[in-house]
C-alpha cells in the first residue's frame, strides 16, 4: 500500500479553508437574552465564583476545567523538523488539540511559549494551572523535556504528560505485551535492546522496566554505541540511569541473541545481519519516523519468525500515539486526577493489548479493507476502533483510583462506560465507513467537468488519496492549463483526460443514444451534438458502457438541467423511481431528507417510493431506517388538503409490506423529538426519525439550506438513489472537497 500523496498547496488550503486554523470556540449555554448575559457574566457569575473560592473542587462542576487540556510546546523539536520555534509549532499543536476532541471528546487549547529557558517555561505553565484539568507537553527537545516535565509534575496538582515520551512508551508497551504473548516469552526473561536515547527511548525503557523487564537485561544505545557503565562520552544523568555492565560496545554487538529490539532512532540503523543474529521469534519495533530503522520486508526476508511493528500507517502494527493520549487524559480527567502515574500508563497499555486479542468489529475490518485477527500482523488495535473510547479510559480511571490519584472516584463504573459509549459523534464512524468502502472499491471515477478547477482538484485528490483512478472529461490543453494555474503542475501526467476526440468508442455511444432517443424527436445530427459536444452526456455514456464505475457531475450547471442531460442516457427520473436523498449531520445526529433532487410535487405513491429509496441509502450508511412523513399537521390536525398525501403515503407502504419503520403525517418536532412522540402513544416509531420525507422538492431544498446556513449542519448529497449506475449530482456552490466527497459516495455506491 502506498502512502497517500498531497501537494504543498493542498496542505496549505486545508489549514486556510474554510477559516484559518483547525478549531474554534463555541458557547455551550444560550447567549441571546439580557437574562442569559446576566447569568453568564455579571452579576450572576459571582455566585459560582464565590463558591469556587470557598471550595476549589467546585471548579470541576461550574467551569470547563474538568474537560480542558492544554497542549503546550516551545517548538524546539517539531515532528522530525527540528527547532522551528514556538510560532512554527502552532499548526502541530492545533492538530493535537483536534485529535483530543475527535478521539476522546476532550476540549483542548494549544499554547505556544516563546522561550527555550526551562525555568521560564515551567513558571508560565505553572501559573496557568488553575485553567486546565491537564497539561499535554509536546515537541520539546531533550534533555530540557525531562527537566520541564519533572518540575511541573512536582509543582502542579493536575496531570502533566509529555506525549513524545510517554505516549510512544504506552503504545510500545501494549504492542510488546502481545508480541511476547505470541512468541511465548516472559518480559523478565527477555534481552531487550533499545536504539535512540532521546525522550521517547528513555521513556519506553523506563515503562518496560516498571512492567517487569530486568535492568541488567536491557541495553540502551545512542549514536555513539552502547551506554555501558563507565562510559563518559555523550552522557547525561538520564542515560546514566540505564547504563549496564556489558562487553557490547556497538548496536551490532548488542543485537546478538536479543529477544526484543526497540528503535526510536533513524532510518537504516538496523541491518539484516543484525536481525539474523537475534534470538528465535524476535520482536522488532522499528519506530523511527517517517522511515523505520529496518522495513518489515527486509526484516522478514531474513527472519520469517519476526514480529515487526513500525510508526507508519502503511505497515501492519502501527505504534500510533493517538491510541494513548486521548484516552489516558479522558480517564484522568473523569476522576479529576492529580497526576498520570506509571500504574495508569500500564493499565492503558494492558487494556490496549487485551482489546487487540478480541474479535474485531466488522466496521473496523471494513475501514481497513481487510479482516483483522490477533496475530503477528495485528498486535495493536487500530486508531479507528470504536471500542477504544469505552474500554481504555475506564482502565485508566480504575488504576488512578487504586493508586490514590483520583480526587473524585467514579462510583458506578458500568454507567461510566455506557456514558463513554454514547459520548462520541456517531457520524464520524459513518463517514469513515463510506471512505473505507470507497477505498476498497478502487472505482474508476468519471469527473464530467474537466473545465472547472474545483473538479480538477477533486479528481487529483481522489487519485492521490488512493481511492481509485480519476477519469476527467475535457480537452487536454485546457486541463493542463487549469492544473498548472491551480499549482498542480505535477498532476498533468497523472490524470487520464477523456473526450470525444480521443475515444474509440464514440460511434458505439452514438448508436446507443440514437436507439434510446430516436422516438423522442432526435435525429442523427442531434445525437452527434449530444454525444460529442456535451460533456455531461458523454460522461454518462462512458458510465453506461462500463468505461468507468461512477460519475460525478453538476458542479458547473444547475442540477435540474444536468438531470435532463443524464436522463438522455439513464432512466434517472421520477417516473422510474429515482429520488434525491440529502444527509444532514449536526451535533452528533444524522438525518436524511428526501426528495431533494427529482420529484417536484410527488403524490402518495411517489412519496412511498421516495421513502423506500431513502431507507436503502440509510442502510448503506449503517443506519436502521425510521421514516417520518412530515407536514405542518400531525395525524390529521389541522385538516388540510395539502397534507392529505402525507397522510396517505404510510398506507401505501402498508400495502407494499416494507421492512422498515415509518409513520406520519407529523410535524418535524414530533418526528425528531422522543418527548414529543410520547404525546402520541399509538405512533409506531421506536425512536426519533432518521429519514424525513417532505411534501415537495422546494420544501426539501428550503429545509436543507436553512439547516446548513443557520445551524451549520454538514450536508452530504443530494445522493441520487434508484438508478442502476452510481451517479452523483453536485451543486454549483460546492468546493473541491465537497466534490471529492460526492466522488467518494459514488465510489462507495451509496444509492
């Protein structure tokens, strides 16, 4: 599997659009009336202020302290880029903040301190302590990172965690537990070699020793060789703590007969000869980034019995910090911990190891395009395993409570685990599943409008993201010019440009089209103009003849006009049961609205068909359909002729004997609000509706655009359902990223 590629321009655009940076602040309380302002600020705010001053523990109840982590750096060791300074590190720290939110619903603020003086750094962080429930240190060079972390741990009464050290150590420990389990070895019997005596390396060795590895069995190496007792060159107090009595002086010497190699050093540091000299069933964690000390291919070439992990996502067994820090802090914050101690870190590692031994959910296998089973190529859970959020924090919390680190122990652990399960936004897993299915399909995607820069950027992203082959309909010279103007010079040779002039299939396309349209007033000349000069029709003909697997069009023309053109080739109209379904994602909920594309004014039979089409889309998205036929009336009141068809549509479904829940007619609040549904005990929905079938296309359009503009809902679609082939119709306002998402829907065959 090759690594996904992106250009400098794409990376910059990602950070620039839709607004600069990667996160924003939103109020969690109403701020609309004078009363709201009086409660939020003066004079109402005085009440919690006085209570917190009298009892500091109440800050966890009346402020966001208990779910707020600071990601703090001075930029002296940014990724693999070195000392970029405080400001240069900000994009990384913002990224870390959004990872906290995405994976564990932890609010986070990035703080960049413009100093390399440990005393100044520690003082600044300590003085900010009252604001936060925890401190995540990041990208600070050694040895200052050791000094800073140790001092802050001593001076602060909230968790202080340097992720570059301990995050790597925790995931490494989790993988090692399972690797030794598979190889039938005990940690106390293993000879362990670590290469790379920086922050991560030292933390790895310290945690492994606290788990039972013997000091005398662990050899640490740096660029000058083995760290042995008596060595003076290039030493410091942290390295000296791991010096051992040994005759070995080089990494090559140390590797002979070793059971475990841990690498946090540099590409190519380990040779095949070194691997060959290791003990039976060797464990090799080559965690250097971006390139490992030795690749899994090279290691397995000389040792088929080796268990290999790296820091890369394109190899099995990725040692990824995102498996650790979000869940460590989630568990620590939820017990109002004073610190994250070794026992909590070990509990995290053990919980991760245990999770990897269990059956993997289908959605995880789908996301990675393969079946994952505990074994040599799967010893560490994947970052997108939905069980992480409710399995790892409870283990951390229990360890914190057992060791006295908790200010407020969790009384009902079962309720806590259930709360964690419901805490995460379910839409994230749905979107991830769609992307995984698209990646697995490797569809040849036809982008009909190669004259538009947004479409071209989407086509490039589609191909470079490893989703499949992008076929662009357009003129070669025009496509080349627009790619160059968009800063994508290197993509000119990557995309396949297709048009009527360079295809050998044009005559076949025209014959097919004439057969369809000859009795609709079209002569041969009309057919030639359509097939050879209209790119929407040409692209649809490509799809109809299997010369592509999916089609994305509509970014440059009104959707109604594009639908007319597509219908020259396909039966994608109301008469043949096609329908448009738009997904709205908002505050962790997903609701489908239909019909948003095809039916202008459907009758009850059409509405029933639309419900069936929408239920199919819902199931493709992993939802169990619950359909509500919505109107301004609920179950016959107020009486209105215009609501009558919404009343009749459920009866049509009764007659058809469908296999999903449906009810109506009802107002939107009754459809979506369980409390409102309780006023109608006879209604048949078992929960809030996730599909709203509306009376007409104009009401669908108004609903979607209102939610998008006023509520900030994420819109996916409209998804064209009920057509034999996978076609998605864009809107003219879509960005390149929106068009890419439509291509993903087409590739995943969400229809």
